[in-house]
């Protein structure tokens, strides 16, 4: 990652922010470090095609409903 830092502002769910603060305190780290790590992990997952959880839920729901049809179509 780049060594230069840029300030930015955003908004976040207050409960999520509370959890991040607790995690940072437990790990003895700054919120900045936790946030940067989370963003790096998100980008890495997306670059490598990791399936998003909502997409997998939709797939599983579809497969549960139409699995036998999918098997027939595949034969």
C-alpha cells in the first residue's frame, strides 16, 4: 500500500462503529488501522472473485427450489 495518507469523511452505522471501536481497543490499535485493514480485505476479496454473501444466499435459495430441474437440464 502507499505510504501517503489522505483524510476522508464518510458515515457509518452507529452500532457498527461501536463494534469497530471495541475491536480497536481490544487489539490496541487505532480505528484507522482497523478501517484500512477492512478496506484492503474487501478489495482483495473482490479482486479474486470471492462471491458476496447475498449472491450465495440467492443461489442457495434457487438451488433448494429448482435443484431437481437444474439436474435434469444438466443431463
